[in-house]
C-alpha cells in the first residue's frame, strides 16, 4: 500500500475578492494540494462550496457583497462543519473575536505568508483526520497506512530494544509494538537481568525490582520519547507504565500529543 500524502488528497476552496492576492495564493497552492477551487466573493463562495464540498475553506473577511464571516455563518447554518481558515488585516481582529461561536480554526494576518499558509493547512487537516477517523499522520503529511504502520512499529521496536539494553544492561526476549490512532503500546517480555533473576530466585523481591525499574525508566524516559518523536516527527510522551517482574513482562503507553 502506498503512502497517502494528505495535501494531495484534499480539496480547498479559496475565497478572495482581491485579484492579485487571489492569483498569488492560487499559483502557490495549485501544485501542492489535490484540488483548488477559487471564488471571488461570498456569494460565489457559497455556490462553490455547495457544488464542490471542499475539505477546508480559506476566506478573506472583508469583501464587497458579503463578509467571509457572514459567508461562513450561512454555510454553518446549513449543517456543514468544514474547517475555516480566515485571512484578514490586523485591524479586523475585533470582528473575528466576536465570532468565536463559528469555531474558526485558524486566523492568518495579511499579507499572507505562503509558507505559514501551508503549515496552517497541514495542521488543520492533520487535526481533522486524526480526530474524525482515528488516523495517525507522520512527518507532517503522510497518513499512516497499514504497511507504513507495520514499518514504523518495527523501527520503534528496534529503538526500544536498544534503549532497554542501554538503561538496564539487557534487552528483551520479545518486544511487541502496536500503534492505535495516537497511542503507541510497547510490550516487552522476559527482560530481567541475571542479577534480578537471582533476586527473584532468592525470595519475594518483586516489589523491589518493580520500584527500581520504574525509577530507571522515569529518569530516562525523555530519551525514548525523543527518539520515537523524531522518528515520526511528532511530540511523544509516556503516559502509563506497568512493570510486572513476577509475570515477566513490562508495558508502556506513549501518547502522540501534536
């Protein structure tokens, strides 16, 4: 299965009455996203929205026939929940703040910086995909398909194996990695050191080994968080840790935050 580039699979409606700005943004976006639909004013924007059903709308605020805010309100009233990116002069900020009930996703100040616009598009699309479809997007643009997920799970397993050897002196006999949406579960089995095994044979030292290992992992978790985060180009934090020496397994849960 091929990687899915999110920007090549989205449809954007861009509403702007000023021809120079409209053409500038069109030239920048036309080869970077799947489909770009242009509209010259609010009425035209509503018509094109209904016709093309875009994934996201970028709109100016101040337009002669109908403001971008009013256009958005009319679209929202018809039950559509498409995300909106507002572009406007700094002097229009008060108007935008009065419309928080319309749930504007992002607000960009004119003149538009095309790089900032691209980053904003990625951010809004990623948030929407992950929230509504339980997907994970890696490296800012690629939806994690089954094949890609398997590949990254293997890479995480290798990273974690090296991490275990470094911080405890021994790897695990078996490591399983499972990515579910924005959660990464790592299960390691039979990774006690020879010294720890001997302690268990000598008596009931399960709790002591558990406390020792939790302390080691708490003091070194930033390392594995950073390594996995760099791998998928996302922020990763450890949310849960289970250390079970008696059952000879450990489980950690990492959350992908942004």
